């Protein structure tokens, strides 16, 4: 059954964290882990993040002129084709390895569909150092999301349409970054 919104034709009815279904957009932010500035804003009307890793990385590259050396993403972004491409272009991906359906299977063992790049990612994620690095993702990504929800009003968007939602996301990112910048740059006396 197709799920569409009767109030916003571009929105899609998506499952929410509280278990309910409402018209929504999927808004993602990418931030650097050094200073926590937001460097990418993505908006889709698809509930899954699986196809969003490559477009977000391309946006970060276009904005900053630098390909990230490392990319920390949550499990919702894990897609082997995206990991293959990121790794092939020199970006090390840190993302949880999905649990296999059969509990007997080793999630870190090479799978038939693995390329050398996805196999490198699986081996890396088995190490304690990779697991330790991946834990940083929550401290950065969830901090930004919590700040935008608690202090900037990113709860319910008062606009309709994907382009307007993107504009709100960009304004949120700009506000967040400006406030962050004012804390880093000393003000003249």
C-alpha cells in the first residue's frame, strides 16, 4: 500500500520513533568530528538512509573541496555498493557490520558479494580500534541532532515541500555553525 501525505504531496508517510506514522521528510546532517561543524545537509522523502552516503559525501566534497579520509555513519547507511565506492576513492568507512540472519555466521567473514574494498571494511570493523573510533559517531552526530531539536526547534517543520525543508535544514546548519564559530573565535575587547 502506497503511503502518501494528503497535506504535502512531496512528503511521504514514514514510521516515527514513537511507533506512529506521519507525513515526513528524512533530514540528514554531516559534520566534521574535529570541531563539530555541520558540513552537509541532505533531505529526501525516503524513509531509508541506505542510498544517502554517496550523495552526502559528494556534497561535503563540493562544499569543502576535501574528500574525507574517514567517514563514520550509523547502521542505516550501510550499503555494500556505497562502501565499495567510498573505500575505492580513499575514504575509510566506519559503520557497523550488519548481523547475519543465521546467528552461526560470522558477520566479519568475507561474503560472496564482497569486493576487496568491502572486505577491507569488514576486517577493519572487527578490530577494537575501529570499534573505539566508531563510538565517536554518537558523540558527534547525536550531539548535533539533540542541539537542533532542543535549542533550535527542529521538531516539526512549519513548511511544505522538499525545497523548503532543505532551506530550513540549511538555516539550522548555518545557525548552528555560526554559534559554534562565535565560541571558537575570540572577540575583540
